[in-house]
C-alpha cells in the first residue's frame, strides 16, 4: 500500500518546481492508494485532482479544498458518496466504475451549487429503475449526467414525480444492500481459505471491492518483483561492462601523456574565456529531465571532466585554473550545466595600473616641490615684428589741386568735399522760425 507523503507530492509536482503549497493540479492515479490523506493540509489550492485507478474505499479528507473544481475517482472501491460538502467550487465529479449502491447518498451533493457534471456509469446504482430521473430530481443544478445533457423536460418530470421515484429507488437500494452484505461475508471466508500468492485460487470470488483490493495488492507485488529483477540485471550488466572497459572506454591521455578532448556523451557545450572577470566558463547542454545525481563534475588545473550517466566529457584548458574556487550550477528550467573556473594567474590590466602609477608620481612631485623656491624670472621687453616689405611711406611732394577737383597725395587721390546747395529763389530767411535739427 502506498501512502500520500511529502516526498510523493513533491515528486508529482515537478511541473510546479516541487512546490506544493500553491499546487493547482495533482495526479495520483494508479499509485496503489487505499486512503485519501494529508491533501487538505498540504495542498489547499488544488483545482484538479486525479485519483483514478487506485483502491480507495471511501471519500475523506477533501472538505477543505475550497478551490477544487474537478475530482476524478474512477476505478476505485467507493460504495457511498459523502464528505464533499466543503468543496464549494466543485464543477465535475467522476465516479465511473466504482461500487456505489447507496444512490440516496447523491443528495449529499445538493450543497455543491456549482456542480454541473456527474458520472456514475458502471456502478450498481446505475441499474436501478428510475436511476436517471432520481439523480436529476435530487440535483437540479446538474447539466450533464453520464455524458448526456440534462434537458429541461427531464428536470420538470423528475421534480413532479420525485417522491414516487425516490420510494422506488429506496426499494432497489435495500435489496442491493442485502445481497451485498451476504456477498461480503462469503468473500471474506473464501479469501481466508485461498492462497494470497496464487491468483488461480481466486476464481470462486465474485467481483467486489474486496476482490479489487486483493487484485491490486497482487499487482503491486508482481511489480516490485520485476523491479528487483531489473536492478539485479542492471548490476550484472554493469559488472560485465566493467570487465571489458579496455576495449570500450576511450583513453583520457594519449601516448605522450597529454590530456585529450573526449565527448563520449555527445553533449553540446561552449567553452569561453572571460578576460574581464578572469575566469573560464563551460556551458554544457545536459538533458533537461535528467536527475542531478547522475551528473558528476571534476575540475583539474589544466582540464575538466563532466560525467553524465557514466559517459565522459573531458576538455583541455588553455590556462591554468583554481579547482577549489570553481563553482558548478544547474538551471531548473533548461537543465543546462554552468561551470565557472577562476584563472590561477589573472591577466594584468595595464590601463588601470598606469593611471594609478601616474597619479602617485604626480603626488610625489608636488610633495617634493612644496619646500623649494621657484627661480627668479628676468623681465624682457618684447617688440612686435613687422614684415619690412609691408612698410609704406606717404609722399607729400606732389600735393595740389587738379581740374578734376581731387587732392593728390603721392600715388593716392582724395575726393574734395562738395560745396553746400544754394537756396531756392523764393526762400525767405525768417529769424523767428527755429532751425532744423
């Protein structure tokens, strides 16, 4: 029997990075479960829950799942519908192929006002006369029953004849309960007489929850035996392969003792030298869903080895690195492996060093010249030099008036100013009129 534990829930919640407190969808089908436990404590945000194909005998510990919308309990050993009143958001409930004979327990779903789909196919109650009309009348909020749409006509007819239909259902139910109790007692006696490890001795058992439970337990035993056989076969094959390692495994060094580049796993990788941070990085594209326990990394000063499921990826490094300071990281989304290896001798940075040394030299010079007096400065008179060819002299030997009315100074001519204009004939000079500005 399998129990619902934290390890099981984290294993089933890999799509949510192993977080269960905010898990919305969970699949626990065919896990040999016999009880529903701990889900109302650890996974209260569930919206979809798959529990089909187990040996669950009763519905329990689900009342606190307020956000649960779809619950699949098909192919179990449930005989009664109950303990779902607290699932306020429940919209779809699948109880196909169980052992539900108590059909009146369907009325426990009346408070699930959002319930729209219900599946009861393959249960003993589905053979009762008036089964569909009773379920439609008991749950007026249903829109689909056993995959068929519930019409308005069916709802009105079921509500009109509900008391008579319910009385008929109770009669069928009482008859089934009597047969079921006799069958249970007979099966318990036969199960005590037959051998639990011999399925041929179960032929006299009738199909019942006890028979399904016995069959599932036997199936689990056979599965465990097969697992043990596979493990022993893997051990024997690994030991035989180790005996023939000389012919299959590639050598790590050549004949001269130099380390070789080997990629037995055929993985894509990228080897980069980051001079700005003085380190060498190796990015290996490891399989996304491969378990980390199957990966081993070994960093040496001149080479690095990555072992994936027994196959090697060995690379030679161009610079010596520090193995003790190396860091290995793996991405949770892509599964890639990142190996950061710092250089043993970081590359010098001349620009920063030169700038620092020049600043120190300037500071020393200022400190050395602080106590000294500067030498005296001699005052000298500076004159403006003029090009001798540009020097000109003005000759005043030939100055006089010409007929053109121009004054001539040597080679240059100057205009003579014009005389003022004479007054007009009718102009009167009145002293009382102010002059023009």
